[in-house]
C-alpha cells in the first residue's frame, strides 16, 4: 500500500525534460564542498591556510564546544565503523568522492545516471571501508536480490555472487590474493549450484517462497536474536563482519522495499545493478548509522528521481546543506549558551544528559521538578542538534544527486500535539513504522470499532515495531550482539508504551475536536494557546526519555519516580 510521502510515478520523458545542464548549480555545489573540506578536514593545513579555529579567533570569535584540538570544527558528521583513516581524512575522501559522483550524475546521459551513483559509491566505500567492507555489503544485498528476484540457470554468475563475495568479506586480509580469489571463485560456483538446484525450486512455491523471502528481509532481527542467544549459551562473543553489519543497518529500507515488492510495485525483471543502486549511493555514506530510513524503498526512490528540474533540486539541496552547516558549526555553541542563560535566569540546576540526571537521582541526589523538565528538554535539544546536521546533510546530498527526498525534520518545534510531532520529527522513520506496522493492523483489526482500531495500530507501530524492529536492533549493533544488550533495550519499554499511548490520545482528541478554520500558529488572540500546546507536547516527549536513557544501576521504579517528579510529584 502507498505511503504517506510521495509524488507519484515519473515518466522517462519528464525526467529527460528535467535533465538540463547549467553551470551555476555545479559551481555552487563545488564551492559548498570546498567549505566542508576547509571546516572539517586537514586540507587548510596542507594548503598552508589558517585553520578554522585560527580564522575564528582572528575575527574575534572564541566559542566553546566548536573546535577540535587540531583546530578544525568538531562535528557529528563523520564516517563510522571504519578505522582505516582518521576522521578528518575520512571526511576529505567522502567530500572529494561526493564531488566526483555529483559531476558524473549531473552530466552523464539519463540512462547512466543512477548506475554512475552506484559505481561512485563502490569506489568511495572501497577506499573508506576496504574490500571486505564493500564485499560484505554487496553479499547481503545479492542474497536479498536472489531471493526476491530468482534468476534463471543461464545467470549463474549472479547466483554465485554471494559465495564469491562472502569469502572476501570474511577473509583475514583486506587485499585479496590469488589464492583467496580462487577460493572465492570455487565457493561462488558451489553456491550457484546450490541456489539453482535447491533454493530456487522453493522460491517457485507460494508459501515457502513467502517464508524464505520474509526471513531474508528480516535478517537483521534474526541475526540480533540468534547472535545474542549464542552469546548467552556459549559465553563467546558473537562477531559480525563489517560489511555484513553495514548491510544489516539497511533493514528498515529493506522492509520498505519488500512492502513495495509485495504490492507489485517492483518490476519482476529489475536488474541487479538497478536493485543495488537503490541502496548503494553516496548519500548513504555520510554517517551510515544515522537516518538509515532516508529514501526508503524502491517506489520512493523511483518516483522521486528527476521528478522536477534537477537544478532546482540542487539548490534545494544546498539550502539544506546551509542548515546542516548551522547545526554542525554553531549547534553546540548556541545550545551551550542558551541552556546556561536559561539556568542563570531561572536559577535552575540541570544536566545536559538524561542519563547523568538519572544516575544522580539513583545515587541519592535530590532533584526538583524544574531540574527534571529542563534536563529532559536540554537532552532533546542536544539530540536534535547532533542529528540535525547529519540528516540535513544526507537529505541535501540525495537532492543534489537528483532525488526529491523529503526532509527528515520539518519544524518539529511548532508541533501542537503528538500526532503532528510524530509527523514532523522523523519523516522517513515514521513512514517505515506506518507502512510496516500501522497499516497492516489498521486495515485488518477492529474494523467496527474506530477507537480500538487506532489504539492497536498505533501501539503496534509506536510501541512494538519501534522497540523490537527499530531500537533493539540498533542498540545491539551499536553496543555488540550480546544478550545483556537486548535485555537493556527492553528495559526501555515504558518510553515506547507512553509514546504510543500519547499519540493514541492525541488521535482520539483530534477525532472528537470541533473542526475549525483556524490554523495553528495564526497570529491572533489564541496564539498563546498554541505556544502552551507546543510546550506541553515537546515537554511530554522529552520527559518520557528518562526511560530511554536510564541509569544502568537504577531500577524501573527509580525511573518512574523520576518521571513522576517531572510531572510535579515528589520523590
């Protein structure tokens, strides 16, 4: 079923019409990337230019929480999960690679554009993550492709890819040698024979095919649970090859692709390269683990590529890059001064992180309602600042590459209820939860009872799907595949339950609210109510995060007491 975001199919004729060259956007993109390179890498030092910190001090600006010890900007925009280069060199490689990828996708003929993004991705990723990282990612996606799009006997080369790439992905050395390549070829041949003779016949059987395809698409969840159980029973650490881990981070987009596949929106004869180009583009590389649902599945990417003039898309992307720069360069500095000003003006003690507050309370420290409220808001602002720079950069990069991708944040601070907040805060993640969990329950359960229908569908998405398929897998991939990490993630259940109930109550209120022609934030005598409603919405959402970031030494009751203090109760 269709998602909430979308423009509808775009024809090749429309794409060709929107593919007009102009030097202004090209020059602007290269200038922006030069600014990113100057601010976030060692390039200025190599070119004998003043470092960003020195330039700022020359201009009389000496901010806190902006610059690294090496004199460039400290940033949440980096390349994670790889240690081949240091952060600054990784960013330099990324920005230069983006420049080359942009020039290729901008100037090449239409039929080569998306394939060029895939090739650019492979080159950049091969440099940043090494041969094994690229092989492991490609192996995972090749398996998904073979299970969703069975190949015929004469395409044995494709059927042998998972085995061939798997040997390289799990190899001891980064650079393949002749012996390793021979082993990979033989393994690939054996894998192709097994696929054609054993696996593919099952993929022609309805229920069995559906089961196998569901298992491969939900591999992130099964690896998480299976690996944690293995670690619990044996005591041995369950390790995942780097490339495989990068593939598993794609689980949200894989599920959305699978939904498109079941809805008949993916062509049966889609080529392997076109499939891979959905998931493997340069926009994925900027902080791999943040905003992983951006660009979603097949239909979203297909419908949004060159759906309008590409030069307009480029300038729209540069606007988001401008916002990203504000977050990345000034975010921490502005947050630091704002919170300190609020604290001094109100005389309120606060902590910058919820976990620090929780541990202070668990250890016997006294906290007031105002401290809890200000701390939870401060942590929400801190998270928004960290994520804002990254996701605006990523969405901007998608647009610069020709995709009309919706923003990840859309002024969430003007939300007057939780329904609006949920739609404005994380567009693409909300889309994943709605399509994968909300819709299936909403259209099947309690059709004669609207309230029960909404309650079950919302809890399915915001509570079960959000916790189990979303945060549990992410938490384990961040902290290691271990049983104790899964247990720790499930200790956060009150956050998800309260979020689901809060959104449900908001939906019930909107159902029974008298319709009004007045729009929120209209500057009239009721603007004060909008401000109050927005504060209550953001404060509730911030407050329930005391369960999301618990103190490891604290009990569930400790955190409920802290939550109640935030509501005005006493310890």
